[in-house]
């Protein structure tokens, strides 16, 4: 055991001396500042397998050996990111650090007073994908809320938005549909980093009283950067976000998948969310999507569920992903003759409406052309771009 600890310490020290890439993460900046924010404090860390510095060393190891780290807290998919979506995660002891890892996706989504009783500051370091329905930012919101209630400091180590910081797309969310799969009243694609979102949520009181919040900014990242431009290694945040382009495809097909059973989305493969297959996918559906999804290539393919489509998003960030999602939903509804809605269970419909952000879309698809629905988002998106401006760090 002692030999393993000594080896780990040596590894951490050596890798800490490695030069950072073009983008320095929040954890890199904290490390270069000798962890000054955390000195003399009992530290808790919200993290998973994506919590690494630019050299690939786990944040929990760095904090374990440089500050007084006393507890870990884990989101959906668990500490190692291997649990399936929606499956509750159990609290356990982390074999790497020997610390308790409290689940924030089990009996509670919010740290309890007991979970936070032994810490002074809670640090958040996980990779988000830039989409409202991805639950890691909801976990951040619940942690922000708990820290405000219990008088704990909250520190966010910032990370890139893999979709870039300029992309603001999609529908808003009706207040009654706020849930853990849509915690913040932001567009489906918000174009903000986790640090910026935390600042906005804290200032606007989305999670209640204000917390004592600090964000450790990145260096070298700018809003035009999508993930391939950062020079950083991609660590899959969850089983179906396997590569750096997966967040794009999650936006395009994820909403449809929440609604309809029997669709092949290529899950648990390198093409997760990139493909969509069903018996009723016809050539005219491919042609229609090609004509509407500008800057996003759409080709026919074959899936285990029958004919399908495969998307190729632009790594440089072109094309409206949320609009492509709406067009995909409309075409699936038309080609299936409404079966994606009529055959869906009440549970599926409820989850779909939480993710989409309202219960109006089925009616809207019957009364409006998809282009009209996409156009109807513009006033909200324009207003959001203005409202988010004071919280942008880059």
C-alpha cells in the first residue's frame, strides 16, 4: 500500500511538471496557484472520471496530496462514469483515495447537511457537454443550493463547453417543467461554461439564496473554440458520450430518443446518438433533413432497427443543432404517422416533456411547420444572449 502511495505521489508530481496545452483548465490554474483557495480548509470534491487536469491526472488525487480533501460526491453515472443513464448510484469508498464517495444520484440529488458537515468548502470539477438536459449541471445547481443553505463555500473549476461558447440554440423551458433534467431556465444549447452557469444561477437566485461562490477561470479558451480546437484529451463523461463530437449528436437525437421506444440510436457504440434508425425511416426523410440541416451532413445508413440516418456535424461549430433536432422530431412524427407519440408510455411522454421543456410540441407539430417553430425561439434566444452577458468570463 505504501509503495502504491509513493508511486502515485511520484506520478502526480512528474505529471504536474508537464507543460499544459493551449487551454489550461480551472484545475491547472488552481494547481499553478499552489491550491491557494483551499489551503487550511476541509475540502469536499464533486467529481467523476472527467475530473482531470490537462496532463490527465485526476483532480481527486491532486487534492488528496496537496490539500485536506476529506470527501467525494458523485453524479449520475457514478465516480467512474460507467453506470447507465437513470440508474441510481450507491455511495461507496473510493479505492484510489480511500475517501467516502457520497452519491448525488441515489436517495438524494442534493448534498445533505450530514454529507457536508465535515467540510468547509465544496469544489466542483466535472466535464459538461453544453446541453440543458445533461444532469451534471443540475448536480452543480443542487450543490450550489446546499452550500448556500449550509454556509459552505462553493468553488467551480471551470472547463470548456465542448460545443463552444457562441452557440445559443433551441427552445426555452416552461417553469412547471423545471426538473433534474432541466434545472436551469436556459436554452437547450446555452453556450456557457459550468463556471458561467454557476455565476448566472447564483446571481439570479435560480437555486434560492446566494452562495459564497468562486470560479477558477481557464486560461487560453475563447468562445469560438469547440472541443477539437482545445488540444485537450477527451474523457467520455458518460457511456454514450464516447468522443469529442458526441455532444453535438446528443443535441440532435437525444430528445427524440427520450420519447420513442424501438429507435436505434447507436447507443453503447462509437456512433452513440449519431445515428437514428427505425422501420419507417424512408429516403424522403433523409432528403428532407438534408435540405433543412444546413452545415450538418445527413446520409442514409442501416441500423439494427432498419433503415436510418447518420449525422456528421461540423467540428468547427457550424449548423444549428437544436433546429436539426426539431426537424428530426418532426420528420419522425410524420413518417411514423404520429406513433412516436401515440405509442409512447406516460412515463416516456413525461420525461420527453421535461427534457424538451414544455408540453406543447405535439400540438405545435400538428398546427405549424417546423420552420415556424424554430423561428418562434428567436425572441427568447435574443433575450437570453443579453441576459447572460454579465456572467461571461471569456
